[in-house]
C-alpha cells in the first residue's frame, strides 16, 4: 500500500513539474525554474499540507520581492550599503524563521526570494521589478497547478485526522498519568514512564501537524481552530505538569502516599473518567458525566509522622496534583465544545502554563541560539558576497545567493552537518550533468524535454525522500537549466558543478565560525549555558521578586527562558552524537543526562514559584541564615558545573547536601516549636512549598551529578578532524 501511494504521489509531482514548465515556456515567461521549484517544494502527501505550504510560499515571496526592490532603490550604486541592507534583512528574517515555528516558512521564503531577486539581472537594475513580478506570478502558478492536480488526481485528504490524533493524544495522556502513579508505587519502571513521555511528545507534534493540514482544507476545522489550539495547549500543559509531579518522586517514594492522601484512589479514578469523557466527546458520542472535583486534603495523622522535608515534598506534590485536576477538567470542557455539547459557563480559562511570577520588564527576551542562527546566515551571506566581489571564482554571484540559501537550511536544522551534504550534492549533480551533456542536446521538441523532466522527477520522488530528494530536485533544476532559448555550454555547467561542491565545502567551513558543529561540543556548550542560567536564577538577584531593577528583571526573564529551552536542545544534540565514535558514552547515558537537566528545570521552577508567595514571617526570619547558606552552596555548585560539568563528584555532593539539609531539619523543628500558633495555615503551607523547593533542587542536583558521573567527558573534549 505504501509503495502504491508513493507511486501515485511521484506521478502527480512529475506531471505538475512538466505542466508548469510547459505553461511557462509556451507563454514566454522569464524563468520557468521558479515555477518548477514551487512544485518540488509544495508536493506533500495530503492536499491540505500542500495547500498550506503553497499559501505560505506565496505569502513569503511578496515581502521578499518588496525588500529586494527597496534595497535596490536605496543602494543602486554603493556595494557596501547594498551589503549592509541585505544583511539587516537576512538577520531579521532568519531570526523570525527560527523563532516563529508556525509561520517559519513565510520568513524562509522572504529571505530566500530577496537574495534571488537582488541579483536577478547583473547587467542592469532596470529589470529587477520585472524579475520580482515574474517570480511571484510563477510561484503562484506552480502552487495552483500542483494543487489542482493533487485535488483531482488521486486526492489524499486529511479529513478526520485531527479527531483521530486528538483521541490518541487523550489516551496517551491518561496512560502517562497511570504510569506516573505506578512508578511512584513501585509497580512500573522509570524507563516505562520516560518511554510514555517520549510517545506523548511525538503525538503532540503529530497533532499540531494534523491541525495545520486539515485546517487548510476544512472550513469546519478552521472555524474551530481556537478550540483545537486550546486543546493542544492544555495537553502540553498536562504533560509538563505530570513531568513536574514526576520530578518529586525521589522524595515521595519514601512516603506512604496512599495514607497521606485519603482520596488517592478516587483522584486517579476521576482522571480516568475525565480522559474517557474526552475520547467520547471527540468521537461524537455523549460522554458519561465525569466525577466532580476530588478533595486532595492531607490526613493530619499521617502527616505527624513525617519529617519537615517530607511534609514539604507532600505539599509540592499536592499542588501539582491540584493543577493536574484543574487541567483535566478544562480538557474535558474543551472536548465537549469541540463535540458540539453544551458546557457550563466559566469565569476564567485555566492558565496553560504553571507559575505565578510576574516579571514585567517591557523589553523582548531573545533566544541566544536564535540570535546565533541569524548571525550565522548573515555572516555566510556577507562572506559569500566578499568572495564574489574580491575573487570572482566559478559560480560568480552564486556565492552571494546560493551560500545564503544553503545557510538557511543549516540554521533551521542546526544538527544537520554541512560535511555530510557534500556527497549527496556531488552525486546528484554529476548525474544531472551527464544528462545535460549527453541527453539534452538530442532533444528537439517539448515532447522529448517533457518526457525527460517527467522521468527524472518521478525517479527522484519515488526512490528518494527527505534531504536526498531535496538535493535531487535542486540538481535537476540548477544543472539542467531549462530555458525558453536553450543554449548548451559544457564549460558553464562544469563550472556550476564545481561551484556546488565548493559552496557546500565553504558552508562546512563557515559552520565553525560561531561555534563547533560537532554535536558533542554543542552539548558541552549548552551545559555550560544551562548552569550559568541556573546559577543566576538561584542568586539573590532572581529570588527576590519585586526588589530588583528593570535590567535585572530582564536578565531573570532571559535566564528563565534559557533554562526552560536548553534541556530539549541538549537532548536533540545528544541524539546526533555518533555512538561509534564515542562507544563509552551510550545514547541512554546521554539521554539520562538531558533528563537530569529537565528535572532541574522543573525543581528550580517550583522553587521560584514557591518563593513568590507570602511566607510565614516568623519562620522565614528565624531560618534566614540557614537558607542563605544553602543558597550560597547550590549557587556555587551550579557555578562549578558551568565551567566543568563533572566538577562535583556525586558522593561529595550527596554528603554535603545531606549534612546541610539535616542541619536545616533540626533548625526547622526548633523554630516550629517556638512559633506555636503564630503561623496561619496558608502561610505554613506556602513555607512548606518553599522548603520543598529547596529539597527538590537538592535532589535534582544529585540526580544530575549521578548521570554526569557516568559520562566520559574527556572523550568529548578531544579534538578530531573527521
């Protein structure tokens, strides 16, 4: 079945490819190449996905053309102003490309098209406007032709995909809640929970893609888009809350949670009922009425036998379970609305992100990796321009246009190594060069040319996928060079072949400009940044909200963003490390290291959130010196890890933290006995939440140190040239 589907899709793409060349050449349009590229790029498995990408391609083409015209108008004769304005536009569009995932393709096209139009006519700038118009028209034509063919010839739609995906997502969320419960009770392994967590992450990505595709072809889904977006946001928030709850299991496993929470069984029965109601509502059936809110009150008798730190762990877990309860209720309500069922009015929507800190600062908070990606593409474009102007090697203006275009690809997928692209480009370009030299001169009619284009495109689409297919299409369009007035020049195409290989080699060299593209080096750099941010957030500048200056509020927001985003980047780069080169560091150990950083993020967030609440003043005042001592210790530990990720041996760290926590436990008992009834219930709960934050950060630091102790760091620091 898969081969038949691939066969049909290859025929549709090849037919559209030949059609746009025939139309453009018959009408005498400027460059059929542009229409061909539009077909090659928007040819996706479903009509909805193709329509969406086609629309984004057209929308991005327009600002790219306008930017090129504006740059030409402002710097018609000054090459350095021309380069400066181009670099500004490239930096702006690339930053938006990597930071705005939903419309990143728009900004990709805005950058790419601008580079093409800027030097579309090297002899005179008089024809730039004509080039911009034809570029837009031919892009629209390519999108329309492929859309019509995909709709009328073996149509593949996304109808029903979003409901199927959402039902599967709800079932997986229910499973991860159960796995969390079973893991805490010792009835399942930690690996089962992590596997289920990875499954939910994949389903969230598939849900988002299904929503984008079906929204493009279904008015009903488009109308309900805000509800579907909320469903996705609630599902993501539930996954994050379960992760935060799971991060406290190291402390909770020492506690009889079923005795502490009398309604433990009823709570999970309620979650099961709610997720079942979600699936029923999404399937169009009237769901059973889910149970009301379950009280998560703590049994005072069971609490008396716990230490202060265990009580703190219970309080932290209760807050996460209450949030899970609130989010699951909101998910049921959202599913009922999507299913067309009446729901009771609510005063306020459940927030999708945890935390209660207000860090208003009035300035945008950039992502460092996004800035670096934008700087990389800008620098590659500028250096390519200088190579062309100063040395004029084979490829000529292509060093400016093509280098910047390829750099976009690396910026979008930073784990993609430029050195690995040289081989596929050389092979596909050599094949197309042979076709250009030996086959194309024998063709005298469009029937022969169309047959050749159909066969080459069909073979590329049927036998290749992913980046291999992309490079094959690029070779077909750039090496064959189909024009209305066809002129054959072996020297020109041989130079073009040499240029393509040289350009990828140049891209490989440029990839070392800002940082090493080697994944193990990237992991080391990300860990250094992670612990610098953690060190700052555990410092007094970040832990006293409302007392810092505006610049410190901005710095805190910046480091909070860094901290929350870096574990996923560490995991992504870790998967790119070749285990054959580093057999002593297994993929499981690397992913455990990434999981350790994610657990630290959750515990630091809980600690910072607890610190934002009003604390019991007598307790906080009495324990101030002890807490400051803990702060200084953990801040110093993060500082050492930012310079050397294995600087803190786990045995020494465990001994120091346990000694410090034991001393703090004794002081808490002493202070509580003196405080008597001077502490309100709310202030006491908030104090224990803060205390749980201290314990949680300590436990997460120990877990990271254990994972880091299994990594052979010296191997990653070794220099190699392959």
